[in-house]
C-alpha cells in the first residue's frame, strides 16, 4: 500500500538530485542530460518528494536506457490549472511503437520480447510511476515517434507553501539569478554531461540552448 508523505521540499533540489543520480549513466553513453525549471515553481511545496523522485528516476532512467544518441531533457513548469505542476521528460531515443504506447503503463508491459532481451527490466517502472502520479491527483501519458524519441508527461497536484529558511532548512531561492551549472565541470562539449538551468524568465547571454527542445 502506497501512502504519501507531506513534507516541505523544493523542485530545484529534487530535480538536481534526480539529475545527479542519472548523470553518470548518461555521461557514459555520451548523452546530454538537462533540466529546466520554471521560476514560477521555484518556491517551497508540501508533498512527497521521495515519491516524485521515484517517478523522475523511472522516467529519466528509461529515457537514458532507450536513447543511444542525443540526450534527455527534463522540464518542470506549472500546469494549466492552479496548484498543478507539469513535468516533461523528453528523449531522442528509439521511440515506442503506437500499439505498445497505449499499453505502456500496464503492469509488465514492455515494447516486445526483444526489448526485454536487449535491455532487461521488468516493465513495472511506468506502472509504479502511474500509481504514484494518480495518488498525487494527477495523470501521466506519453507521446512517441519511432526512431525519433519519446516524451513522457506527468502532472501532479502540489501545494505551494510559504516557507522560509527556518521551516524548510533550505536557503531561500534567488528568483532573479538564473541557476546554471554544467557537468562535467568544463562546458563547451556538446552532447556530453548535463546542463542544469533554472530560468529567470529570460535567456542569459551565452547560455547554450538545448537543441533537442525543438519538436520531436
Ligand atoms: N523513453 C522510452 N523510450 C523507449 N521506450 C520506452 C521508454 N520508456 C519506456 N519504454 C518502453 O516501455 C517499457 C516499459 O517501461 P518500464 O515500465 O519502465 O519497464 P522496464 O524499464 O523495466 O522495461 C520498456 O520496456 C520500453 O519498451
Ligand atoms: Mg524502466
């Protein structure tokens, strides 16, 4: 039985942690790994960061696993409705055939037997992700083009809270300064490592724009 916690957290730390978890694997494969967080969700929220992290790791893990060139990008932004947060995990990987895409969140569903032989896995990651997302009052879906890549979306309800340093134990985010970091430390190697970015609502001069953000 899945029970959700309610604790203060911020998406910035949550996403950076998920990125750090996946960075080595992505780097080994020569894939870019990037994130973008809308400043509108830079504040504190109350919810189950551990479970959201689990969903992110499942989706980013899949994206890295099924991508052999290009990269993976995560975007987090407010949803269409008040109190919603919308995540997108986009990859330039092998894609999912349309007849499998409709079943992708079913238990043990994998693209086909050759997928299991080649990539291993259980076919449960997406199922668990769906359960968690639905418990959070949200939904999850995917779009894909064979040979081009996939985008997994999920929307959750998330309660924004007015929390300062004392309550969360976290420094208050500076919403004016765009957060920017590169990994590995030396930037300028396209297609390797990851670029993290928390937009201030405008582009910083010289900030490299991820190429695979445009369409599938
Ligand atoms: N980003 C992706 N690109 C291509 N195929 C994917 C992607 N994510 C999921 N899939 C397909 O969906 C199946 C189910 O994913 P998942 O439930 O995480 O199981 P597992 O990763 O253990 O195989 C995968 O086996 C794969 O066929
Ligand atoms: Mg998986």
